[in-house]
């Protein structure tokens, strides 16, 4: 089973639009925050991955979300994240943000690559090392 992490997200006034619901780009900011929390939960972060593996980082190359319940100022969300799928040079992180009583508000996915800089200076995807895969199951 894949390693899972959970964090709580407090919805602030500035996270909402004029209708009083979440301005949707905030979900993608929170997805990134959740991915970083997932990494920290196994003892690594972007800086340590750079130092240990010589990568630029785990660059997001695709993201999507499905909204299932409205969220507003003052709500507390419980976010659960895990690696749902491994590719050769990518991995997909699944995120589920629940309101009280485990009512799903949004689910989403980020596809991230193991990004290195080539001799030409451009980013390119490299194979994800087995040691990293083992950390996240």
C-alpha cells in the first residue's frame, strides 16, 4: 500500500472569491502544499532531493481537479495525499480534500517528473530512482 500523508487546511477569507467560495486556483496551490507535506512525511524535501540526487526538483507537468462540494471561508479541510501511479520518469500524486464528516470537497491529481537539467540547460525527465520509489511505496 502506498504511503499516505494528511494535513489540515484552514480556508481563509482571501482564499475565496466574491461569491464566498474558494477561488479554484487555490486548490492547485494546496495540491502542491500537500505534495511537499507528503515528501516531508518520509523525511525528504525538494532541497534534500536536489542535494542527494542532483535534480532540479519534482516538476508538475499536469494537474486536474474535480469539485464535488462547495467550500467557503472558515471551513477546515483534511487533505489526504499519496502516489497513485509510478511511471518511468514520472509519478502521479492523488489528493482528496474532505470537509467535516469525510464529505469530499475536491479530488485532484498532479503528474510530476523527476526533473534534471541537460547539458543544453533545458529541463528533462529522468528515471525516478528506486530509492525514492521505496520511500513513498
